C-alpha cells in the first residue's frame, strides 16, 4: 500500500512546475493516533520551501488531483498544517487478509533486494576457545540480519572469518602441550599469557587417549595446536547449531598470505604513496582520509596489525562479486573499522559496498546485580553455559530484543521466567494459544466453503487486520536498518492486538459464518507470528 500511495502522490505532483529531482522523498508513515487514519504523508510540508506556497494549500491541490481506487482507499483527508491522511477501504483489507491466508508461510517475503548478492560476516572468533556470551550477540545479530535480507529477496551467504596462525594459536598449542605433559607426570609450565581454561585439559586428555606418551619428546607444537583447533572448531559449530545458525563458508586469514594478497595490498599502497616506512614499521597514510594520525600496518617486529589482513580480506569479498558486504562487530572495533574502509577505498573499491553493524556489549545480571554462572571452562561464561541455563530460544531472543547500539543487560531471572513477564514466552504463548483455539474450532465445525471475510466489521477485527498487513513493511524496515529488534517490537504489538480482538470478539458460540471468518483471522495471526519468530530463529510451538 505504501508504494501505491507514493505512486498516486507522485502522479498528482505533476501539476506543479517542478522537476523530478526537486521532489523530496515521499514519506508514508502510520499516524500516531488511529483516529487520524491508516497512513499519512508530510509531502506538502516538505514541498513548501520549494514551491514557495502554504503547505496546507499544497496539500489541498495534491488531494484535489489525487486519482485513487475506491476499492483501496475509503477517504483522503487533510489535517493540521498540511498532513495528508489516508483511510483504507474495508474491501482492500479483506482482500489483503485473504492474501495472507493464501501466501501462508511465505507472507512477508518480497523481492526488494532481488538479484542482490550479500555477504554477512559474523562471529569470526579465532579457534582458541569456546564461544562466549560476548560472541553470542554477534552470532545472533548476524544470523537474524541474514534472515531478514533473505526475506527481502537477497541471495545471502553467511561467512565466518578466522585466523589459525600467529601468536594466539602458538600460545594455544604451547598451553595444550604443557597440560599434556603435566597429565603424564612431567614438569611443565604454561607459557606467559597461556590459556588456563579446563577445556585445554580436555584437549590434552584426548591427545593422550589417541597418542599416549608418543608426543612427550617432541618440541613441535603443531600436533598440539592442530588438535586444539579441530576440537575447538567442533565445539564452536556445535554451539552455533544449538542456536539454529549454519555458516555457508569459513575463510582462513592465512589464505591471504598464501595467495599474495597481503603483499599486493602493501605494494598498491606504496605505489599510491599511501604507505611508508618509519621506525622499522610500515605505516598507512590514514591522514589522507581525515584521520588525525597515520596508522601502523606492519609492526617493527614484522607482524602485521589486524588492519592489513582485514583490508585484504574485504578486497577479497568484493572481488567475489558481492553487491554488499555486511560486517557485525563489537564496540571494540569502532576505532579500527574506519581504517579498513579507507584501505579498500585506497585499493579502488567502493567503500559504500561495505556496511558495518556495531553492537554494544552484554552484561549478565540476576536480581539487578552482575551474575557469574558456574562454569568449568575458565573465567568467562560460554554460550553453551547460557543456553544450558535458559534455553536456546530465550538466548537468541534476548540478544535480539534491544537496539544493537545499546548496552544489553541479559537478565537471567527474567529469561528463566516461564510466563508473560518473559517476552519470548509471551509471543510463543500467543502463537500456542491461537492454535489451541483453532483445535477447538476444528472439533466443532467442518467448513466446506470460503470464509466470508467481509463479516469482520468490529473495530477490533479491523485493527487486527491492519496490524497483520504491516508485517512485510516491518521486515523491510528491520532489514534496511539492520535492527532485528524492530521486528520483535512489531510482533509484541501484534500479540497485544490479537488479545484485544479475542477479548472483544468471541470465536466459538457465534453464527457459523462469523465463526469461520474469525477463525480465518486467527489463523492469519498465527501464521504471521510463526513467520516472524522463524525470521528471529525462534521456535513457534503449537502447544505449551
């Protein structure tokens, strides 16, 4: 409907002596007050300075020349200084409700991003330990953003970027070797900054089961590092599976060194006078891109900073033909990712093709206080610990329900509450409740003809239909903004609207034609709730 309203407004604007380029964006919004109609546009106010006219006079002329279909719009009115308010025709609402029923589990899908290839990179934790709560928000945001983009027609790939080389992995191998030797009764100490988690001991014990003491005399940490990487990645993938997340590809940073991408990146920067040597290090002239200081690419030790392989990796992504590359980063990347964008711009790529979603960190709380769950993993809370405590559905939902730009307090007490105080249960109960109603209807009735949806004339019925019709719009909005919580807010509003409908309009006990019509409305509501929960990666139970 929004596209239709924009089209008829744009057609009416042809009466004015302005070019297409002068026409501002035609915004269509839901009025704050239902009495003001179903949709509203402020186009008249936005045109006032261009046309040098009173905005209400502009609105009057737009409405006077508005050519609309009466089966779609009941009326068009002008309010206040020049708002144009639209009221939908009831037949339009009934037709769209029938459309929901026919589209079923595909309702909400669109082709807005059809033929667009998008790569979403998320999680991207090096295989040095299990996924923690800190990785959880990243994982859930990335996967849900990918779901939203798929529902708007894009071809989406989910990619996990990691590095299994360098100091971190070397220290990991040394840590496993130390525990291996200790378990076999030899004196050994963990390296400086070594990994102390119980999972290191588990890896060492598995090596002993496989190799016995055959590795006691070897100084090569490769078998220890390789075993650790294998087992840790198996655990990471198991954790992601529990959260209903499946990666399409895993990209190893080491490939960028093997294929010469790192060296080529530095050479290109030097050719463009964007890289230079100073104090034994190689620097990137980020001052050319508005930064106050230049940035180190390669330390004096010869070790690259994270920025260099990240720049090469993003060039690799774009070389693969993606129309958009989305990165999901924690707040600790705020100072580093602009350098990566400057780097790919320096290499000749369009930096606008890379979109960065930055999320704030998570605090686990219980009764308003920081909460430390018991864990045998180390001095951190793993995602598996959290899911063991509250379940995978709740874990996903709580990571999704707040704006990524805000700090998230994960309240364990609220998450474990099995009632309406828990927002995920509130939505799941709403879905299950509707299916309970539908089962009762099926026991008493056997409908043999199409529902007469025009019998749905009660205000609560109409409000519920209007709420259902907003679903595709909310998916698109959440996809464009990369903010899954917008969809959650909508689903909560929809569940509340259904409660009002069910309170005001009995389903059982009415004439059969009305029972059938209201049953169809309930079924459509259940379908939209199920579709929405599916996008969020959360189950929609029919019984609870």
